[in-house]
């Protein structure tokens, strides 16, 4: 006896009866995450109950009869995971609720008082009234998956919404809609069903149609008189292969197949809109989050921030980007604000102010001078100012986004501080001093005197008006050389208290401060002793 059927038999002891090919769940039945955790379908293929999610558990329908447990429907998908101490109760008054250790109840599904429920082999969890009539079905409330025999109706409230990820069943960013006009189309969650937001649809339509997936893996739109095949045809599998259509977290539908007869087999993709030549992995609007756009990288995506922005979380780049600096006000000191034109990029056109301007430079200036303006779109002399966030940033789509639209974004960068200038100039001074020493050393190799050391010899060259010896009599601007030499002597004085501050050094090098004659390290002038005459 297989573990699946043993589990089913044990579960049936607790008020679950097998009748007419169905596993009937009666009021009074209880599930817990760690013991009796689910109600199985008659064959054991599907299960309704607890499954692991994050650091806790969620409730839903999943494939239990294959090695790869696959979630196909989730209750209360946007609620946080529950702990191992909760119970799922089919109460005596016909409600299906999660009950915490503190006796707090959360409804799993909303329906009139029920008399029974059943997990079907199709993957549909059905709730019945006392007349054995269906009053609620998971097939009528899909999350991210469509199963064979399940239909997606032309209903604004019946859509496939992607999950955040394979392991997180919370609502993601994208949805698949069966439209009233008969097109199957893909949109970001929370947008209008318009061309501005749609990024894929079927090539033709079936008005008042429904999207269907049959048990042979054919995906099509149908009404009473016409069918439209969405996925390619394939050979009949006689019902031995499993199929599912999933709205993925990257914004695309994918039709999967699973053949249990293949050893070490898994789910295989047999159709996706990505098969079309005019669709790429970066087509979905908003794939990289706010203030960011997607660049294709083979079968993967490369999210890039707009100028002046950085990733909110470097490890999760699809979360989007935020300003690389924060300002208390638009004219904050220490910040340099400019406008940057971003070529071939478009974003959601949600303006707070529009004005007619003659040129793109006028639009650029208008946003730059407006404290509230973070970005602007300029098209046909209309300048639209926008605030953050910038949603649905993407490359322009031919024939949809106007090629004449120009995008500008406000970029803030720190103004180099005075401390930064000091540091930079200190480096320059160090290099000058180093060069001076090198020149002096090269000079001493030629003009050696008997005992003299570098410092004394260099000072005698300065004092006696023979600075040319320090540069081997090469042609230089003598006034600048004299200034550098005097500054160098001040900087190497043996008494630190006599050395000038770095600020004073910079002023002296720039020529904005007078450089006094530095003290003679020997205290006695040697020019009258014939220096320079015999060397």
C-alpha cells in the first residue's frame, strides 16, 4: 500500500467519507499543519490543506501525488504565513476557518453555510449545500494557475494574478485577463485595461469568449460558435500527462506539462508568449520595479536604475530603485541639481502639471526650476511634470509609444566640499614637494660641495639667487619655482610649531597669500663665502 493511500485511509477516519468517486469532507473535520494536514482527492493526486510557505504555513490546493509538490491555488494568499499551532476547521455550522491558539478565526472562503466539501481529482475544491449543490469552487476563484477543465471567464474579478515567486504565493505584479472584447491579454496588477499598460495579447479575438485548458493540453478561447487556439497543437496523450497554465512572476503565461511515466522528469514548458519573435524577457511593464528599467540578458533580466537612483536592495534588484541622496529642500546646500535626458526610455505618463513650451530646453528648465518636479516628458510642445515614483519604466515600444516623446530626469549630486578641495590640493602639494626633492637630488649629483647636505645646499641656492641649479638650469618660470621652494622650506622646518597650516600652504601656493622668506637652517648666510662661484 502506497504512503499516499495510507494517508488517505487515515484521513478518512476523521469524518471524511468516500462516496461516488469523491472524498466527502463533513462538518467537524479538522486539519493541522504537522499531523493530519490535508484532504486528498480520490486518487491522491490533489490535496486541499496546509503546505509550507516561508517560515510558516499557508492553505490551498496542491499536487500531492507527484514528487514535485506544486501549489495551484492559495487561500488568503496575501495574509502572512500561519504558525504550526493553528487548525483548519470545517465547523459544525458549515464554515471553513483557520483558528489560532488564541481562538482567533480567519475565514478561508466565503460561502453560505455548507453541508460538505470535496477535493476532486481535477484539482477543484468544491463546497456543497444540503441539496448537494455546489455553492463555492476554487476553480471559480483562481489565483495564479489554470488547470484542465477550468475556464477563465471574461470577468474583471476572475483573473490569473502572478505570485511573488515560486516559493511565495502572495499576489505579484502581473495578471492575465480574458477581456470582454475576446482578447487574452497581460497587464501589470492595478492598471487599466488599455494599450498604455498592456504588453501582450492574442493575435485575434473571440467576443464573449472564455479561455479554456483541456485535459489534452490544448489552450483555446471559445464561445458558442467559434474557437481560437492559443497554444500549438500536440499529439493526444490519452490523459496520462498533467498540464497547468501559470501566470509567472516575470509577467508571462507559461503552459506546462508533466509526464509521470518519465523517470526523473519534471515540469516542461510547452508554450509561452515568449515564443513570439516580437516579445522578449523585458517586455512586461514594471518588471524591475519603480525608477528602473530592464535590459535583456539572454534568458535572464538585467535591471538598471535611472540616472540619480540606486537599488533599494542590491540583492533583489526587481524591487526597484530610490534616490541616491535625500534632500530636505530643493535648494539644499552641498547639492548640485541638473536635468539629464534619458534616450529611448518611457514611463507611466502621470503628470501633476502640463504646459505648452516651444523647445525641449524650455521643458528641461521648467522642471529644473520647479522644486516638486522630479522628471518630465516632452511631446508635441507639451511639457508634463512628474513626481516620484516613476512606474513602468521601459524602452519605447514601436507604434505604441510616440518616438517624439523625450524623457528628462532630475539628477542630484553632492557638490565637492571645501574639505574635498583641500584633500585634492594636499595631494598636489605632495606631488610638487616630491618633484622638488627629485630635482634637488639630481642637482646635488652634479653640484656636490664638500660636507653640505641637501637642505643646506638647497637653501644656499635659494639665498644666493641660484635656484636654476635645482632644475639643472632648465628653462622654468622662476617666480613660481621660488614660491614652491619657499613653501617647501616652511613645511620642513624642524620645529612643528613654525610650520604653516595646510590651508595657509594652499593659499601660498595659489599666490593668494604672501610667502615670507623661510628661516635659514644654518642661521648664517653663506653667499659671502663664495658659494656659487667655485661650484
